[in-house]
């Protein structure tokens, strides 16, 4: 296959690129490197004869005009992500996350298979409001508690994307899969997310070891499992036009237990210092994966202990 990865130099994009290249596909990565990094991992992908890397801004019409339309599959992963970025520049979040989606839908040809990366954040407001059950299925009502609060800019931008891919995709005859990722983690995901952030502090020997939101729960999904789910969905015609939760419902953990696991894996003897959760952080998150399993037969394969071990090993070698 010829596969186009938009935002391909980022965390999930590069892991997906590696898997596709290993299977013999030709992969083109487009990224503006606002967050994706030109590091040793990208250099290894770039050196592969099946890979092409382009630096371009996917909010610019000229970028799309210059892209050939030769793809068997297209994945839209480009977005502004991360709590710090969202709180710091919500206008950029809305602009980048919606323009990239709308440009892609204007550009894409009928019959094309497209994946749009959405997020569990679209329904997180309902968990805190008590209107959404956990584990959470795709058909729960989405809740935006405050349109003017910077942190909701991310969820709102992804909701617009979901509606665009479902409705515009259908109108154009595009088989779009909307995948809502739930706490995907692994090597090379930056330093903002909880597992690498904890790993880096543990590797520095922090003691007492701060644990914000120690009593919260998350179901973490190792990136290889998320990639497997994406590939299965894209190979399943019945997934076209559907919104599907992607994650690992077998790996739900309390954050204090996660901290103990990270400390064990880094070999850091420290005392836990439980702290309040960051404002706006949802109490519990775990996907109901019935639809993903029914459509694709997916089963997560990397247990939390093993995924954290691999992640810690990467951060030990490369830092952030
Ligand atoms: N990692 C997770 O757990 C998670 C959870 C929910 C949703 N998602 C979604 O999955 C997708 C991938 O997430 P990720 O963790 O790999 O994020 P990431 O930030 O590592 O990757 C996104 C990439 O998009 C690029 N990008 C941003 N703006 C661009 C632009 N204008 N033009 C070209 N490239 C641009 C960035 O440089 C980056 O490399 C995102 O859409 C994100 O919203 C991820």
C-alpha cells in the first residue's frame, strides 16, 4: 500500500510508520515539526527506502495543492495536543485541529480510506457530571461544560472533526474511520503525559515522589496496541463512517499504583506524596471496547507492566 501519515513525525505517527514500513508498505510522512521531532527515531525511518518525509504546514492550502492523490490509506494525526499547549494557546488548538480536518475532507477523493484521530476528551465532561458510565461506549452524550474555558478547546475541535468526517465523509463517499484514543503511551511521546513525566522524575531520583491525582483511574494503552487497532479498523469496510473507541480496557490502574510501578521499573526507592489532581482532570477513564472487538477482533497484547518497562527503557536512554 501507499500510505499518507499526516502529523507522521509525532508520537503515534512514527510508531505507525515503523509498523507499516516493516510490513513492506510505502509511507509518506507530512509534519510541520511544531511538536514532532527530527531525532534519531525519525532519522531511522527517513533512512528506510520505503519512507518519504516532508516538512509542511497542513493548515496551508498550498500544502494540500502540492500533495499527490495516490494513496491507499490516509491517516490524519496532526493536531495541537497536550494540556500545556491547550491551556496556553486555545486559539491555535481550534485553528489547527479544525483546518487540518476540513482541508483533508476538501482534498480527499471519493472511495478513499481515511482515519481521523479523535479523543476520549470529547465525553470527559459527562464523566465528571455523572451522566456518563465508565467503561464508556461510543454512543454516550458528549458534554462541554464551558465553551469559553481554554481546556475545552481541544474537545470542541475534535468534535468538529468527528462531525466533519462522519457527515462530509459520507456526502463525499469517503470511508472515514473516527478513532477515539484513550491514554495511548509509549516511547517518544514527549514529557507532558503522565507516564513519561513520572518516568523522568523517577529517573532523576525524586523523593518524596509527587503523585498528582493519586486516587484517579486510567486505562493506559501501549502504542503498539493502538497501532494494531488502527490498522485493523482501516482494513474493515464496516468501520467506515463509524466512531470507534481505541484503548486497553484490561490495563486500568489507579495513579498511585502506576507511580509504584514506574518507581519499581526505574529502580527508584521513594516515598509517594499524593497531591490533588490537576484542575479539570477526569476522575476515571476507561473505554468500552465492544465495538472495536466486534468489528476487528482486536485484543490488547502489551500488559501495563511490560509497556511501562519499554517506555522507561526508552526515556532512560534518550531523556525527553
Ligand atoms: N497520544 C494519545 O494518547 C492521544 C489521545 C487522544 C487523541 N490523540 C490524538 O492522536 C493524534 C496523534 O497524537 P500524538 O500523541 O501522536 O500527538 P503528537 O503531538 O506527537 O503528533 C501530532 C503531530 O502533528 C504535527 N502537527 C501539528 N500541527 C501541524 C500542522 N499544522 N501541520 C503539520 N503537522 C502538524 C506535530 O508536529 C506532531 O508531530 C492527535 O490528533 C491527537 O489529538 C492522541
